C-alpha cells in the first residue's frame, strides 16, 4: 500500500551560519559545506525571501529534519534526484508516494 504522506518531502530551504542569523547565498552555502564549516539548513516556504534552493527533508511528528541530502538550486533538480535515489514519485497535487515498483525492489 502506498503511504498517504511519505516521510521524505521536497521543500525550499534557507541557510545560516550556525549560531548567527545571517542568511547565506546558495554558492556560499555550498562552499562552506564543502570546507566543513557549521552551516544550518532550515526548511523555508515557497516565495520566502531567504529561500535559496530546494532539498529533501525527513518529516517527523514535530518538524522537518535535514539529513545531509544534496542541495539544488531548482525544484526540478531535486525531483529528479528523489526519483532516482529513492524511487519516489513526488507531486504537489497530493498524489505523492512511492512508485508501485518500490516495494518489490
């Protein structure tokens, strides 16, 4: 049976240096993550001025957790990644869930 709400969701994100509230641009976020600097990735909302890209969050009962998934500048790139890496079909129309072949892999 397909879950009505998968635990992996695609959402926009914003990034700040850990301990400061200063928002970071996309390229600087990638550079700091590669160098090992402490960067905090948080869920944002579509249209938010601080939203700089899209990534995959794990849905929990209290919040959305970022678990070191790749960061993408566009929603299209992260949709392509989630289909390939997790075999999950994702739709904003509410019919999201795992593909029919996923339980048989």
